[in-house]
C-alpha cells in the first residue's frame, strides 16, 4: 500500500527524490536481526578473500621454490650422467647424447670421452655403455649345496680354474669264518675252523683341477696319493695251532689318475630340475693287485702254510674303467633335492699273471672285475649365506669278478650302502671348506669315511 502511495505521487520533476525517499522508507522496515546476519556474511566473505590472497601468495612462493629445486635437480642429473642414460634408454643403443658412434670397451681408453660426445667436467663419470633398464640375464646355474658325493652340482664358470685339495680317511673291519672239515651229525664238525679279522685303514690325499671350458662344461683331472694299512688276525689252517697270528701289510704311492668331463644339459630354476651329464675315465697308474707279491696258499716255506694275502697293499684297482652318469638337482625353497645315477664298466685284462712267494709267476688268464651300478639321493639346506648342510644316501651294486669268461670261484655280488652327512662353509668368494662323514650300513662298506675338501678358485 505504501508503494502504491509513492507511485501515485510520482512526477518527473521529483523522481530522484521520490526514489531516495522510498529506499529510506523500505530500509526502515527491514528486520534488524536480518540486517545483522547480512553484515556477518559480508565480513566472512571479506575474510575468505583475505585468506585466498594469502594462499595465492604462498602458492607463488612455492612455485618459485619448485623452480629452484628443478634447477638443482637438473644440475645433479648432469653431474651423475642421468641425461645420457635416459637417452640411451630411449634409443635402446649404447652411447651418450650427441655421440655418433660408441667405441667398444676394448678400444676406448679408460677415462677418455666417447668420440662426438660433448666435453664433460673432470669429475663427471663415463656414461654406461649398455642399455639402461634392460632386464638382467637370469642365473641359469644350479644352486650351491654342501657336496657329499664325488660329483659336484655347480660347474666351474668359463675360463675359471679351481684347485681342490682333499683328504679322505677310511676305516673298515670285517670278520670271516671258514669251516674246513666234515660233519658227522649236525652241529658237530670234524676239522679246522679258520677265523679271520681284517682291519683296514686307508688315507687318500688328492688334488683335483677343474677348468671351465664354457659356462656349461668343465673338465676335471684328479691325482690321488694312497696310503693303506691292513691288519689280518687269523690262525693258519692245516697246522692245528691254537694261537692267533697277526699278518700286516701296507702300501703307499700314486693311485689311479682319473679325468671327468661334465656338461649342464638344461636351464633349471625354481621348482625346475637341473640335469648334469658326466663321463669319467680312470687309468691304472697305481700299483695293482697283480703286481705285488702274494703269499703262497699251500705249504711252500719250511713246511708252513702261507696266508694267501698280498705282502704289500696295492694302491690301484688294476683295471681301466669308464663311468657314465647323470646328476640332478631340484630347488624347492628352502631346500635343494639332488641325486646321482651312474654305471661303471671295468675293462677286461688279457693274460694276467700274479707274483707268488716261492713260486714265481702264476698265470691267471683273462680277468674282468665286476661292473658297478650306483644310485644316490640327498637334500641340502642353506643355513645362511655362508653355511649349508646336506644329508644323503649312496648305494652301489657290484657285480661278480670273471676269470676266462666265467664267474670266479668265491666271488659274489655285493651291495655297498653309505649314509652321508656333510657341511659346507664359505670363507670368502674364493675359498670354501667342505666336510663329509660317511657311515657304512652294509657289511661290505667301510665302517667310517671322513672326507675334507677345500676348493680354491683362482
């Protein structure tokens, strides 16, 4: 109603005055609380504008600091050669920025810049000559475990030489009972009983040389020195004596030199087996059993009976041998399973004779020692980066000895079983100590065998 009154009094001459009077009249009618609220909102807006101005100033300051940090970062990248590395990564080719061609590491003088490359400060390192970011080649070598068998699982790297001195101590004892006579009724023997106790101690010092022909093939030559001693306690048969006699023989000298060629067949890995094939040839450089003098087996000296044993212990087997085998390793974190299969063939010797005390040469004919099939299995566990332990079992099957194409009387097949426990400790990258303990589980196997190896990488 008031607005209409103002409009009714409208005239062109008093229009400005009328508008001011209307606004004043309307302002007087506004609620004071609303007016206070509007003023508070205005103050808040002014505060926000002031805060925004401060934040804009801080943002400008941060931009200036970021720019200075980028300059420092670029200077550091240039100092360590990162620019050249990124260019090499982008092109996938060796070299540095601006280089036309990079010389080979063999042709480039150490410390000189690459041809065509911009001059760099003296403190600037030479840029990498290989593409950066390339995935390194995976190690296809089998994992290292404490060796307890004769055949190692890790081959020698290419153009590397390993010298491995070793020492082995073996002890074996056996009892033999021979009944010479006839029985009248069961459990009553008329005749003589030959009881023998044989105790043998063998010490073998050897030096093995292993050379890596390639990263997958190595050649090994092993030269042993054997010192053996045997004590035989028995009563001489056919003499009726009740006294035990001790017969002792010993021998020392170079043993049978052997050479082995090994080749890694495949690329294994985690939960993938490694296979290593190998071939070993053994000579007969040691003094064999047919060269030493044997005590007679019939009455020949002062009406006494000989023992039939060699007067000197041989240091070799007396036969050339060839052995073919396969070694496998299966990594399964945290252990490594491994094993070995092999077959050894002894070559026949023609027209063999032996020296008999008091009788000279005794012709034996064609002699062939029994072949040997061997199987072994074990597992290794790494304790830390330097120490590891292994445990395994080895079993060999030895065939009968043949004379003139027929099994030799008194010879029989035998089984050799050994429980093996070993440990390894790596002193440094070039020297390692390996110790193996073997315990015989069959009567034909040596009771105890201790082997110490120290492979040294040159």
